[in-house]
C-alpha cells in the first residue's frame, strides 16, 4: 500500500513539474491601443410628455439641406398602466423597442410586443398603453423646419 502511495505521489509531482511554464514562454501583453478615437455619448434629456405621465427624449435630429426638412428620432417611455397618445405632424414610423403595448392606431390594433413596427400618417392618432412594467416606443419622422 505504501508503495502505491509513493508511486502515486511521484507521478503527481512529475506531472506538476512538467506543467510549469517558464516566464520566457508566456506571451507578452500588447500595449493599449492609442489609434482609436474616443466616442462620447451623451444621454438625451428625458422631458415630460404633455398630458401624460410618460417621458420623451429626442435621440437624433438632422436637417436635410435644400429640402427644408428635418429627420427626427424620438423615444417615448411609458410606465406601467400609463397611456400616451401621439398625433404626428408628418409621416411617422413607430417601433416598440421594449416591453408590450396595447396599440390603437389606424393600421394596428391590440397588444403588440418588442419589434413590432407600423406607420402613421399626418393627423392620425396613435394611442399606446403599457401592458408590461414599462415600455419604450421609438418614432422616426421627417418634419418641415
């Protein structure tokens, strides 16, 4: 029994000695990259949406030169049980970015989930009511300046 224990101990020691890596064999750590430009992202302010407890944020606005138009991307953050009604001034593309909404729009009716998209024409009424804890609606539109 003692002989087996000795041979087992010697085998384990042999394996451990064979597995050691010398410092010369390790790969060097590359230096930190300095050629990448740092992108600063500012979080847009969340403003109250009039007539509701929902909040809204303008994520992106870009003028379209020569046409007198501006592209806007806006998000609406609606808490549980709240409702928001949007009447677009121009054609608008809506997308549910998170959560679930009960949607009442000309093209879409009923409960919808993340990823659902639809369009709304000028003057349409788009009403969304959350059926989850919180939901986010992103609307993209081209408006006259």
